[in-house]
C-alpha cells in the first residue's frame, strides 16, 4: 500500500456490543497529533504464476478512445505490480502462451530477475490464443509446488479451439479440485461469450475471481491482496500539521454464519459513507474474515459475502461508485482473537475497513 495513507481500524467489534460509537471524522481542528502507521506483511500465498496472453486479440485497444492495446496495458500492470511485491519467500513463474513459453521458469522469486523478465515481454500482439493448451501445460508446474498457489491469467476471454483439448473452465475446475490453487482472470472481455468464459473459469472455487483491466489499473491492491495482506500498527507522535487525516471506523462484526450488516453498525457506516461522499478523491478497502468454524472453502465464500454486504450498503445508501470500493476476503486467515473461545470467534467474524487516497 505504498504511496497512500491508510487509516486501519484496530478496534474490535463484538457481535452484539452494548454500544457502538459512530465513526469519528478527524477534522483540521481535531488534529494535534499524527498517527504513524507501520505495516507488517502477512503472506497469503506461497507461489504465484503469471499466464500472459500475447495473441493477436490482445492487440485491440483496451478501452474506447484509448491509445494503448490490451497487451500494452497488461504489461504495465505487471510492471507496476512488480514494485509492490515484498520478498516474502515466494516461488514465482512467468509464462507466455501462443505458444507456451517460460519467460521466468518456476523457482524462487528474485525481484531483480523477475523485473527483467517482465521488461522483456513483447508488446506486439500476434498469433492464435492457445489458452486450453497453456492450461494443460501448466499442470506439470502445479504438480511440483507445495502450499498455496495463485495463478494470474491475462486473457480477454477469447481462445483458439485445439483438437483434443478441454474447455478452459474445465481445466481451472480440475486444477482447483486437485491442487491448492486460486485463479485470477484479468482481462477486458467485450462480448457476452468472452465475459461468460472468464466468469466460468473463475467459478473453480471461492478464492478465484475476474478483475477487469480498468479496476486493476485503478486499484493495484487486487494484485497485492492475492499474495499478502497488511497488519497495521499505529503510534502517535506530536506534529504541527493541521490537515485532514481521515476517518476512524470500527470493524463491522457479524453473527455466526451471517453476512447481514446488523443495525448497530449502520451509524458507523453512515458516517463513513458521508465522509466518502464529501471526499471524492478517497476510496475504501473492505476485507472480509470469518472464524475457524467450517471448511476453508466455505469460509472464503462467507468472507467474500461479508465484504460485499458492506460494499452494497455503501453503494446503495450513499451512491459510492464501484471503482472507489475495493473488496478482498481471506476467510479464517489472520485471526485477531482466539478461535477456541466463543468471544474470540465473535471478534474474528468481521470486515476490516481502511480509507485511502488522502
């Protein structure tokens, strides 16, 4: 989260607290001290793989009126994302397809070598889109990995038919069933069949998803959120500044197995919504978590529903544009309390909220 000032919410909300204070807007008159946020990176995956489509269809403009192609934008996304990846002991691989080629063969993540591999990628789109074959060629790479793997697939939802090959969504589903893997489909599909293709590939499991190019460009947290999350701690120092620092918001708590925003949190979210309306250059990050009851797959889906429930509240009640709301979800990962107790589990059923852009 470099370059942005984040106000992370460290207060804990119980499922049914006796009283919940409304969000506190920190105004110019309020500020007599400055909160320094120190980040601790928490690793969310062990390996990541890039499947990079360089076929002819990626030569189209990435949006109406744009001067750059989808391929050029995809390369820029990788270059910008590369600067945000901390060295946490990942294994990494970078492969192009059309045809399948190892630009950075799967191995320990070396930031300098990986960066040079990205820079070497072509921006000249040509050839057929052999996506099914690329996915088939990916399986030997997945077989050799341990831990959790995230596969980023840059593709616009189109592909070339190949005799004997299955549909792309059949491969993603098969791999999700056999390996500990999540798929991030990154593209800008223009037709209904192309959009459906990407969505079908993302149905492999709860941690897989589709992210349009524009969302990825505007919110690079989508990349970092797949690989790591950030635990922020704050300390207070005396300063002479009198600028707006942001807004403090408590975690939104949830009842067991529920994604419903309870009435006692609405006052807090109303203040947040008013703040976002007033400060149009800000955005909000919503991260959904659960307790440890249930399977990892179910809890990932439940964490997603919780983050999306808070996002819907802000969008429906305050007309906050979708591009200003970033949602991520990690299920039972990163608990803030002991899951062995009822009170601890209640604290872990939450959506954490951070405001950025100031």
